[in-house]
C-alpha cells in the first residue's frame, strides 16, 4: 500500500511546465495539474515499473487517471491483489 505522500513525490516532477503546486488528492491530472496524454503515459509507465502493477487489469482503468485520489485508490487496489 502506498500513501498519498509517496504518490505526490512521484507526481511533482511530472507536472508539465515546471509548475510547482500544492497538490491535493481531489485534483484532476489533466485539468488542475495540466498533464497531457504523454505525461499520463509517463506516469503510467513509472507506476507500473516501480510497483510491478498492471493498470489494464482494472475495469475502466483510464478513469483512475482522472483524479489523484482515484489513481491512489487504483494503485492500492492492484497492490492488494
């Protein structure tokens, strides 16, 4: 199981345009943090390689990348399998 703080440390360097923000769990990756499709794919790759998980086994896995809290929930769901 990973914590919000651990996920936040992964997200911060990936925020486009070097914008540093106070990231909260309810933020949208694409809207609030200004991720684009390439940034989302980079994040997916980092998470899968770091934690040995495969998001494609989750039903509607793309929805997990809408908000930070949903992403954290998806990671932890996969880690518990």
